[in-house]
């Protein structure tokens, strides 16, 4: 079993519990907002990410820093959840837990997440057209685009929805052409 697969299996019950409690306490919108803020903090601050992931940092030090940093930023329930993750030595999985949480929350609301990689940013009109096309393809009520700019793509874009990938990039087309020509 791969490490990623094992981490997925560890993260999923935490994400399920977090979502279940958010629904029960009717704080799902606040939870979504707070988790997005934490994810952004981890993405933007490599120092904080390294600190959280460091297994040699004492639990109490991590708990104190997280409490001081987030006590006025997130709801109390989420703060307690984070401190439990520290106690159980699972705080290093927080990004994965947040991703699993949003997967479950979006599935509950029948929202499809599409990861889009393009060489240049799409305009609002292009994004709307893409959303409408993806709604038809996935039979989903709502499609949320997560945009990534990938300068290695020469043109076109790559869409990933779950395990399905649609590659309309120029690099992808050239790779397919090379594959077919090598078979001749």
C-alpha cells in the first residue's frame, strides 16, 4: 500500500467526523470559510507548513502556536479539532483532511470540482462556457472550477474531475501524435 493511499485512509474519518459535526452544529458555512483560510495559510506560509509538519516539534509548542495564531480567526470547534489532531500526531495531514472534507461537502451538495490547468488565465465568459459544458458532461447541478496557471502548457487546457482527465493542451496533442506515429 502506498503512503498516499494510507494517508487517505487515515484522513477520511477525520474529514467525515468534521463534516458530520459541522452539519450537526449548523456551522457548515463557517467551517467551509475557516478551512479555506487554514488551507490558504498553509499554502502561502511555507514556514508555518514546515512547523506543522515537523515531527520533532513538541505537541505543546504546536498547540500554543496554533491557539495563538488561530483563536481569533476560526470558530472554537475547529480550533479544538486542530488541537486534537496535534495530540494524535495527525496535524501533518491537515491539508489532506481539508481536501477530503471539501470532497465530502461538495458531494453532499452535488457540487463537482474541476481542476483546470491552462497556460493563460481564462476570461469570465470562457469560465462560464466551460462550467456549462462540464455541467452537461457530469450531470451535476453545480461545477466549481479550481484554476491553475501552468506555463509549461503551450496552449489549450487540461481538466481533471476526480480520476478523469481531459487533455486538450497542445503538449498533450503532440504527445498523442508522437505515440500514434511511433506505432506505425
